[in-house]
C-alpha cells in the first residue's frame, strides 16, 4: 500500500527509484501502480518526474 500523504509518497517513490528501479515505468509496472495517478498526486504538491535523474524533483 502506498502512503496517502503526498510528501510521504514522494519520499517512498524516490527511495524506490533510487534503490530498486531504473525508471518510473518499471516501478509502476512492478508495483501495479497507475502511472498517471501517481504523477498527478505528486504534481499537486509541485513535484514532477525527471527521467534523467530518475526521481521526482
């Protein structure tokens, strides 16, 4: 289960991206997460995915 708080979600996702996944698509596929929903939730707190850095910034 993903954290509901957007800042906790940000920390969780960025940690997973750093430690276990080489892309957001791989993370979403493996964890069965809807990519667009995740991106919208983090965009709501002004974070966007940077594919070159492989993290939300």
